[in-house]
C-alpha cells in the first residue's frame, strides 16, 4: 500500500482518561480526535455497511459512554490503527490515510468544506 509521506505518523498518543487520540504527522501537522468523533468514523462493515446495505452508523445512533470509552489501541502493520472500545467493538481498522483525510482541525475542516 503506497501512502503519501504526509500521511505517515511520527507519534500516536491515546489518552484514555481525556478521551483523546493525538497523531503527529511527518509534515508537522497535528490531529486530535475526541473519542466520539473517532467512534463515529469507524470504517468497519458493521458500522458503515457493506454490499449496498446500510450500516449501524446510518441509523444516527446516540452513543453511550461505554461505546465511546477507549480501552486499547493497536497498530495494524504500518498503515492503520485499531481501537478497542469498552463495549467490545474492535473491528474498525482506521488507515492513516483516512485519519488524515478526516482531521477535524479548523484548517483541514475548512479545506474540505472549500473542496480544495
């Protein structure tokens, strides 16, 4: 899998107490995801759907505290993160490309909104 050098993390910190995942990227950018945003981005088939069928997130669920409590975070090769949530959900592999593309910081959000 080829990925942009800008999408290579130099540091990943999962602060379970604060409910925050911070990623420093090789180009100097920093991304901070709160756990609710991260859970709502879950890319797994159950959450996003597959084969033309809607996923659980398409139902616009109200997340419970246990569904947004981060209990573990593991690396998947050199291309993704896999969080484990307190409700046992752990099948979402968040690629670095997707995490960078969904960076919620004001600069990245504005760039996405402008279509650039």
